[in-house]
C-alpha cells in the first residue's frame, strides 16, 4: 500500500510507516502538488481537506483529529493491516536495515545497549531502532484497534 499524507496528518504518517506502509509525508504542498504526486507515485491520498478528497479518485478523507480514529478511518476505506513493524523509518520512510550492535553502540543509551542485541538503522537519516518498550506500546495499541483487512 503506497500512501500520501497531507501535511495535517504527521502522526498518522508515522504510524503508517511503523506498520510498514510506504508513506510519503511531504512538506506543506499545494493541492495541485499533492494531486500530481499521488498520481505520479501511485499513492492513495489521505487528506483532511474535503474538497481535495472529492477531486482525487481513490482519496480518503480523514475527519477525526484523534490518531486512533484516523487509523480506523483509513482501515474502513482501504485494506490496512500491520505489514511489517520496524521495517521503515518513521521519520523519513526509508527502509531500515539490521545493524550489528557494535556499529550503533555509541548511538543508543547505555540501558538500551545492555538490554538489546538487535538493532536497525535508517540508511538515509541514521536513526537507530530497537524493539524497546516504545515499540511494545505501539504494537499493543495497534492490537487494540483490531484492524481487519
Ligand atoms: Zn530515516
């Protein structure tokens, strides 16, 4: 599922990336720019803008400001499941890669280094990921949403 979030949907974009979906979240862009990008890259446009959503075939209008409600709104419109958590950088959407612990040891807090042996790193922005308590909480939250697709 390739997705394009308008600039009002930053949290939603991060969560969709966490779920493993290829999610573009450009800087504020004109409607024309969003329409062109969605078409050129074959992405489903998610937008809070009613008129824009009506103009773009297949676009999903997001009504809620609540993150979990937003995820439900997307799931009601398109098949949306948890593809592969920890496969995409939540910051820049690049595919993250396994990183040997010794290559990230200076980049993570001591406690994390002591408790974890598996790490991933974003080749684009350098952010380091691990399956810590934050990860567990996100998975729990997604499980509670009970997405069916
Ligand atoms: Zn990144």
